[in-house]
């Protein structure tokens, strides 16, 4: 949201030997990522859906920028964080696409963030998300185990939570 400030902050941290981490959804202009990528030690990269069509349907925008910016970080220290929402992004096709892309980019770790309803009442009151999100349930353990095993086939270290 404030790339100039972030860039200056990261530069100052780098000069002082302070480890830097950026958490992002990657939904920024590629020039922003390019301008800071050498100043970041660890990227926590939120990725929800591999299908651009489904990303558009569920989140209101295609994921071209998100995937493109992730590609800019090839070879960097990146942990992908993916919220697991049953019947939305827990399918084999989405998970295998994530595994293939991660492997291609040299990413070695993924954090699965099981969906929960902890903030749904607050969000409903604030009217910040569509009410349909309150219809989702937390993923069952067997689904998470399947996802872990699928991603491990791509050489990924998988952690639940994070």
C-alpha cells in the first residue's frame, strides 16, 4: 500500500543488519516487487487460487499479477501461505498446480492455513466480506492430510498453521 515507505524502511533495516520479511498477497504492480526484492530476506506470500477464472469469481480479480509477481521471486526465500477453504481451493487440481509452480520456482515451504470462522461475525458486522464466506466450514483432517501428502510429492515442506 505504501511502496516508497516500505522501500526506505527495508533499506534502513538492511543497513543496520536487521532481518527483513514482507507478507504480501502479491497484488501489486511488478515494479514494486522489483524495487524491493533485493532488500527482503523472507517473503510470506499469500496465494489462494491457482485458476485465474476461479480467482476472479471468488476474489473479484484475476490472479495474473499475483502469479507474475511470485515468478519475480524465483530463487528467493519464499514461504507460500494458502488458506484452505473446503470445496473452493482444496481440490487436487489446485493443490497440484500449486506444487508444480512452487517446485519450478525453487520454493521449499508451504504453510496451510485451515479456514475458520473466528472473525466471521465481526466481518459480517463490518460488512467487509460477502456473507457467503460464513457458509464455509473448516477443512476436515483427512482433507488436510491429503493436501500435505500431495504437496510433499513436490519436495515441499508443509506446515499446518503459521
